[in-house]
C-alpha cells in the first residue's frame, strides 16, 4: 500500500516538478541548532536505516520522488533483515518532498496533541536573586545592571502615579505593566537603538530605556499640544520616530505582520538591525499572529516575536485561550527557532533577547520568545480583575515572584546598589513625574482642526463636512465640550 502510494505520488510529483521548478528559492533550514536551550526550527524527520543514511537524506531536494538508498552503511545493512521499529523490513524508502525527505512508516501513527513533558523554561536567577549554578547567561556590566534596575523602578513608579491620576479623573485611561518590568526593560537593554520596536501596549519600559522622558510620557497621557499624536489617541498609545518605536495600536496583534515587513525591509537594506514585536498570550489567537509567523519564516525576516504570556487576556485565562503547551511550540510548528524563558528574571530575559537578536540578524531568521509572567495589575483602568481571578493568585505573583525585588537582590549582592541609592531614586523619580504631570496638565490641548489633518494631503469633502458639523454641535452645546480645547 505504502509502495503504491509512493509510486503514485512520485508520478504526480514529476509532473508537478516540471510546472513548479524554481519556485522554492530558499532551501528550508533543518536542525543545525547549536544552542541547547533553543528549540530547533524543525526536527529532522525520522529516517529508516543508519545515522549515515539520515544525514544523507537531510538535505533539501526539489520535489517528490521515492528513492532506494543503495550505498548502505554497515549498520543499515545489519538492520535490513530485521523488522525495524517502524514496522518495515528493508525498504529504506523515503519520499522526496518539498522541505526534505520524508520517511515512510507502516503504522497509523498520529502525532500526539502534546509532547508529554512541557517545554522547559530558561532562567538564570532563582527566586532569591541568586544565579543558578551552571546557568549560562550574557554578562551585564555594572553600569548596564544599574540602569536596568533604575528603569524597572522608574516604570513601577510611573505606573503607580499615572494610575492614581486616572483615578482622580485627570486622565481618561491608563494601563500598568506591573509584574512585567523585567520583560520591558531587560529586553530593551539587549537591543540596539537601530532595532525597530512594534509594541502592543504593555511595554512602555522599552521606550523608557531608549530615552523617552517622563515629560514625553505625561504629554501623551494628557493629550496636550506637545503630544506627538496631537491628542488624537487614548492615553498609553505612545510612539516615537526618534526612538524607532512604532505608535501603539489598540487592535490586538496588528503590529505583528507590520513587524515582519519592517524586518524584511531592514534585511533588504543590509542593515545591522532587526525588528522586535511584543504581544500577549491573547494576541496569539488573532489571525495576524499566524500570518506573521508564517510570513516571517518563509521570508526569513530578522524579527523577534516576543510573547508576554501573562496568564490572562482581560478575563480570559490561557486555559480558555489555547490547548497547546503555551506559545513556544507554535514557533516550531511554523519553522521558527523558539525559546521559553522566565519573564520575571531580568538576566534570563536579557540573555535570551541578546542571543535572539544575534541569530535574527546574522542568520536572517525570525525567533520566537515566550516569556512566562503574570499580569499583576488589572487589565486597565476599565477593569477589576478580582471579579474573575483569585486575589491570592495576584498576591502570590505580586510578592513572591516580583521581578524587581528578585533582580535587586542580585544587583545589591554584587555591591552595585545600596539602600541609600534606592530611597534617592524613588523620591527623585516621584518628584520628576509629579512635575511632568503638572506641566502636561497645564499645557494647551491641540485645536479641534487637528482632528482632521495628517491623513490626506487635500482634506476630502466628507471630512470638511464632518468638521463643520462638529463645530456647529459644539456651538450648540458648549457645556458638553471641554473648555481647554481651542476651537
Ligand atoms: C482585534 C481586537 N480584539 C479585541 C480587542 C479587545 N482587547 C483589548 S486588550 C485585550 C486582551 C489582550 O490580551 P493579551 O494579548 O494577552 O495582552 P495583555 O493585555 O494580557 O497584556 C482584548 C481582547 C482588541 N483591542 N483588538
């Protein structure tokens, strides 16, 4: 039966080959992964016969054919008279198929729905902030380590104060990164400023690391006339041309295909840079996630897909989001080298992104990083997460697994940080931010006319009509419109 199938497909293949020759310019890469903690981009197919035969069939071939290997190694010859594990006796047949050679087997053998054992998680620091013996990680200088720590603390303070400002009605919306400070800052530290960032919305720490000032954050949240988005976006939709940070876009996962395109353009221009895109576990259910991964794998785009698997997509737990072993296994399904890391371990995040960046650029390939973490805050100021998850779960992650205190123990253990510096940093950032908020709050809002600019060169008639309608409505109901927006 298998032989008949093979012959039939071989005939079909010859016909198809004539029509499709030259359609596969890039030989797919199999295995070849020298880094033990990364999942290889594909597992070499199980091949009947010897390891030598396995090596011989590993390469890329144009199209289908069934082949007998004539030059058997001695071990293959010895095995030929016995029944092999896959149920065949001496046929050493493989199907030469796009992507490489596929071995036949006699059993009905469905791939299991899971691998049994879950994919391991790379970590460097234990819960106590000590480096785990034997762990391999990228060295961090004292200066870098201190800046990473300071930025993690700054992000935490910024989140707390802006959150309070929203509660006081001074800004309309906010969303914290509590619990994900290591992901934000340590991943940013491993990148170069030329790398393009396409964020979701829970990564302002990347922008902070790159030099976005507290004043710039405040201007955006208050939507004043110094906001680069001219007050047209909700708070937290930051963006910066100067810092290669694409503007946050609310529709989940739309940034992923954009990142692939941006990465491909960097490759075409021979730039020593990659693109990185961040997203949550919820984002992986979007079609854009799957399109982006496949597109990146096929086009060999130097893009890092950074998934913050924080357990929740608003009220949807990951158990209702997917049944796979998280996100990491999906990378392999698309032929993308992937790794799972402890997202609350700053050194693990830094080392993994550092290695991912090198591979993405030097080998021209996408990499997927799944960081295990927890969204400690509510989804946003529009959410109360105690309605759908246990308070002790939140408390456990907020205290026992806090990435900032874990990393602080390591930095302080190196004598690179002190309690005095801690208090000085906290009070300085707090004051700076309160000042920035005062300035942002007092600044003028962009005029109404700006609502209609920057999209079309010549504003079309329907937009002109809408502008007039808006102005008429404001004149009719002035009490319903903010007095600080110039008309
Ligand atoms: C396409 C789309 N669908 C739904 C929403 C509404 N929405 C906003 S945030 C969110 C949850 C996203 O969760 P996740 O990607 O895990 O990120 P997290 O908020 O946990 O960081 C949803 C469903 C949206 N913004 N866009």
